[in-house]
C-alpha cells in the first residue's frame, strides 16, 4: 500500500480528536476515553512511521502537490519520527496520570482538547520542512500551552502565565524577523532549499548573524543561558500534569529547532556558530546546576534539571560529529521520558505530603516504599548511572566531545552529572529518609495507586530504553547520519 | 522606498521596546502589537518592494511583485491578532484577581503567592 500521507497522521489524528472533544465539554468520561483512543491511534501511526522511515528512508510529502521548493513540504527523517513517537507516548501516560490529579473542573474546561492541540503543534513543528510553517506550528502549540498554563485561574497561575505569554510573543516576533532576514538573503522558505542556497553562497557573514538570531529565538523557547530566566517561575505555576507536559515537551521543541537549523543551514562557519553554541550550552549547564542545588522546592529542583539537560543535549549537537550527534539524539529522547517520569513522581510526593517544600517532608519510605524505590531508579536514570538510560547518551556525548577536542567541556558535563545526582538524591534523602516531621494529610489510597500506574509505566519505559539501547542504536545512528550529512535531507526533499 | 520603510520599521521597534519595558501591563501589550507590526512590515521589505505587475502568469511579464511575503504577512497578522486577543483577556482576568496592572507588583516568589 502506498501511504505517502503517513507522516501527516501523527499531526492530523490528535487535531481531529481535539475538535471532536470540543463538542463534549461536560462529559468527563467521554473526554478521557476519546483522548486515550486518539493518542493510541496516533501512537500506532507514529510507530508505523518510524518503521517506514527505517526501511525506506526519509519520507516527504509536499502539500497540494506543488513541486518541492515552492509548496510546503513535510519531512519525516528518523530524528523527527522518533521525537514524534516519544511525544505521543509520554503524553499518553501523562493523560492517564491526569485522570486522578488534574481535577474534574479543569477536565470540563477543555483540558484534553488543549493537550491534543498542543500535540498537533509539537508534532507539526517536528515534522515540517518549511521554516515559516515551523513558525505557524510553534504558534499552534504555544496558544494551546497558554490555555494549559492558565487553566484553573489561580492567583499565581494568572500572574505567571502573563509573563509566559509575553516572553513567547516577543520570541515569536523575533522568529518572524529572523525568517524575514533569511528570506531576504536566500529567497526561499523550504528548509532543504535554504540549506542548498546557503551552501551555494558559502555562508557569508550575514548568514552567521541570522544564525545567532535563530539561536536567540529558539533559545528563548528552549531555555538556554541567558534566556532561561522565564522558565522556573512560569513552569512552577500550573498543576503537575501540565508541568510534566511542558517540562518534557516544550523546551525540547526549541532544542529540536536549534539542532535542525544548526545541522542543516548553518554548517559552513562552524568555528564561529557552533563554538558560540558550545559555550552557551556549557553556561546553561552551570546555571542549571546552581539553580538545582539552590532550592528546597521539589518542583524547582526538577525544573532546573530541565535546563541542565538542554545544555547537555546542545553540547552534543555542537560537536558536529556522528558520535556526539548520536548521543544528543539518544539523550534528547531519554530526557523527554525521564522528565515526564520524574515530574509525575514528584507530583505523587506532593499529593501525599500536601507540600512541595523539602523541609516539611520526611520518612516517606516507611509508608510509601514503592514510590521511594521508583523515584530512586528515575533519579539514577537522570544522573546517568549505568545501565539506566542517561548513561549511554552522556557517554556518547562526552566521547563526541573528546573526539572534537573539547576536553574542558566534556569534563564540565561529567562534573554536572554529579551535581544532577546530588540534587535529585537530596529529594530522596529529605523526603524518604528520617522521621516524618508532621503527620501526613489524609489521602485516598485508591487515588495513590491510580497515580502510581503511569509513573511506574514511565519508569519501566526509561529502564527499557536504557537496557534496550543495543536494539535502539540503529535508529539513533540513522537519525544522527541525517543530522551530520545534510545532503541526505536535501536530496530526499528535492529529489525531482 | 526600502529605506523609508526600514526607518519606519526601526521607529516601530523603538516604540515597541519602550512600551514593553514600561510598568503598565496594558502598555506592554500595546508594545507587543507594535512589535508584530514592525515584524510584518519587515517581511514585506525584506522580500523586496520591486515589481510593478501582479504576480499572475502572463507571457512576457518579468517584473512582477513577490507574492510570498504577502502570504506570510497574512498568516502572521492572523496569528498575532489571535494571540493579542488571548493576551488581553488574560490581562483583564489577572487585573480582576490581582487588582493591579503594575508589572513591578507582579514579581512574586515561592514564599507568598
């Protein structure tokens, strides 16, 4: 069967189901069931897409059958197909987690449609092969995220979401400006065509300036140093399931966009652009580490760990060699899964103790042993203790760093692993060891079990991702090959 | 003509930055409006203002306007219109709850919401 539209399914299916859900505002059960069905179908489509890309190489479809550089092309290489699959997979578990934690009031107020619209935008941004279309998909998921962050209308949410919107509106304006400048130089919007045109004119200085402008645009979304200032405050405001979605997905779209543009467009002046990216990524790690150690608030500690991970991934990207790129791809997917797992787990801790302040917790291991052990596994996975999934990604990134003679940077990454470990183990020590400082509030045992299910599933998934690395490596290599050799991408899009 | 437009865009950006840096939330939102106006004009200018004929396929016409920036601006205008509407609604809700539109008083921290 000839399925040229296959790569559109992970975008269209969530979109379709989101629209259907708008008609069933009050029926919570319908909302839940239909959302799960939609996500399951999208997951099947995206797994099918990964399998197809593995066998047949990059999939492209140009909308309206315009020839490639003129129409809007959607391109699915292994990198984007893997990210799309991971996005849908972890959204599925976070939605299951929401059933017991988000509250009926929010469920009745377009919570699930907003999630599905956000998935539409994120998958679109991962898949599109047109730089302006990427802007449009960015706006799609941003507007859905504006709804999610403010949904509930608590005092703190309203205060923080205004800042979140403001930062994103300004960064979107910069995105349009960057695209305009790029268009004035290369006269095209198709990403493959831009890559080819930049290669033809051999990246003059103006293109490097545009490269930095794009880094600023995507850096604001992806929270790199010094543009991460908005993230800790805004992400701490919404309830945990929304925080988990944001932490696992939104910054990663920014990271993806930086990776895509810095491996496809701006590859002719690596000494300047990628050195710049390298230095910023290391500073991001340092800033994240300081934040992760500074707070006694569960949410803030994990939120600052998002920033550290962004730095680690971009360090891998900045190496521009196959090893570093494989590591970056592997670590990016690892980080999406592990952040979802960690946020869900700390959500359960906050539910049980009724506080997110570490100083007011203690002795949970006596009452909630399984939660403690799963948290410990997730924490070890985040820090990168073998054979858990963080290890291999960091190993490859550091190997790539040494191959590219970035010894100091690689050592910084290694040192940051220790700080990451310290920051998450501190949660374990304060929350699970010792004696309870105050009696736990009365909570429902059934709710606790229902919340643990998706958490356990996510942790098991990260373990499988780490242990099954041998089996997954061919996929990572395929993704890294396209990133290190842009001509594969260009040829696939402009084949006619 | 490009030069004139560039100056106008510069003025728009200057005004936008000034407004965005002010304390009143309403002025900040107006600032983002000006910022997106500047960005839209920038697309038009960057596409080049040359070309007298409409971009329609007729034999013998070579000096036609570039249709792509116009399509881009249309999309960008619609998006910024929608986002501004969302932002105004949220700003109003926030004003209703917090009883202030002064950004300085909306700093907040973890200890007291």
